[in-house]
């Protein structure tokens, strides 16, 4: 592929991108943003837009690729400047790791109580499991340092948010046995079923290799922005 592109990626994909990029990655530059920003869509939007502006200062970059799904609508409103933007038509990172929205939806249709794990989410210890309460406690203690009672109430609320889940599904592209073992431990801790899902690298691999067919990827021309169409599909505005 002759196009010189920069890649902006959620660091939940760091392990997968390292494996797929190999010793001679196809991107000219890669910028990672912290995982979990989909919880704060406005912040995600601002950070991606700022990275786009910074990357476009490099005249050698002709295209910017986004390793992101819709991610809580955090990508809606992002505008291409000088460079076109390319992103997969996917709901989130799990859709991307499973090869597209359809297999993701099939798993949820079979069991709506499924919670998805991946090496990146396991690495961050944000997932439901034995370390989740400590993660949440540290997070809210920073926000409310003078109100420990509120912190404990928020921890209880967080635990309650997973009450309808009953299955820990581990999505793997890299044969990370340590991460899989951690997910199994989370399932035991929570009393959930464990399920291993074989990931499909096709969507992520083709994103990196420039195989950007319209059915699987959105191309946003310079001056246009990402929007949601009436059919709930990603679209771009007219430049």
C-alpha cells in the first residue's frame, strides 16, 4: 500500500496491533489514546479531534485511520481536515475483534447477559472481577477525596450495574493464555459462565492494510464529518 497514513487507536488494541503490524508495520505513525474514553464521549471526541489536527501538521501524512468503533457515539461529529479519515463500521472494540457487528450481535442475541473481555481490558483490570472494586475505589477516591461514604456508595452502584450479566466471554486474537486465565478467574469470582470466543482479525487487519471497501469501512473526505444516518449506519456529511 503506497498511501502514507497515521493511525489513531484506542490502546485496548495495543497487543493486537503489535501482532498484526509485525516488524514492518504499514502505518507511518501511531498515536494511542487511553481505553475507556467511550465512558466520556465528549472527551473522546475532543481528544481524537486534537490528534487529527496535530497529525495533519505533518505534510507526509496523506490519510488518517481510526482504530475505533462508534464507541458510545464518541466519534460522531469528528471532522476531517486536510486528510481523509478511514474507520471501520463497527459499534465498539469488541465488534472489531469479532470481525464486525454481526457476530457481536449474534452472541448478544444468544445471551444478552454476556460481558466481553479482551487482552486489553484484562490488562487494565477494569473488567468485572476480583480487581474491579479496587479500580473503582481508586477512581472515585480521586474524584471525591473528602467523601469516603459517597465512594463506597458508588462502588456498590457499580457492582449492581453488572447484576444482569451471567457470562464472561473472552475474545482472543493473540492466544494470550494469561489474559484468558484471568477472565476464567473473573467468571469463577462472579459465579458466571465462561466462554472463549475466537476472534476474527479480518476487519482490523484489512483496516491496517488499506483494504477499505465501502461495505465495511467509512471514508470521510476532507472537510466532512462523521454522522449517523437515519438507518443507524455511519455516514459522512458533505464537505
